[in-house]
C-alpha cells in the first residue's frame, strides 16, 4: 500500500473525470478485530491516511450474514436486522448524520 500513490490517483480522478467528487472518509470493512492482520492493516491505514482523510470510527465486522442475505436476494437490514453487521452499518449512518455528511 502506498498512500501517496492512492492520493495522487484520487486527485487525478478529481481533475480529469469528476471535479465534484468528494471523499467522506475511509470505512474499514470485513474486520476481524481479533487478528494481528487486522491490527496491522488498520495501523497502516491510520499511518498513510490518518492526517489527510477521515477514518470512520464505525467499522464493519466480518460475518457470514452478509453472504447469506445476498444469497437470498435480501438486504441485510431485512434478512438479519439485529446482526452485528447491520448494527455496524446503522452506527455508520449515525456517524455520518452527526458529522453533517448525510
């Protein structure tokens, strides 16, 4: 992961394709916070982007419920609204509203 290259790419997209595009932040998904891999990846994201792009407090956990909802052609909110993933997305929506970005 090279933070400078990704930021350069985003700037190019803004200049050449869509000058109105904005980035609200980075959302960590499929997170298994118990693993060292997750901890290292999260630290890398914080190190590369933490000063220039908001990293959402909400994180979406890894869960088979997402795949199950997809298999049954249902939204996660309909399939299993009390799952940890549905709760995490609900928290993300609250976070966006609180920051005035929704």
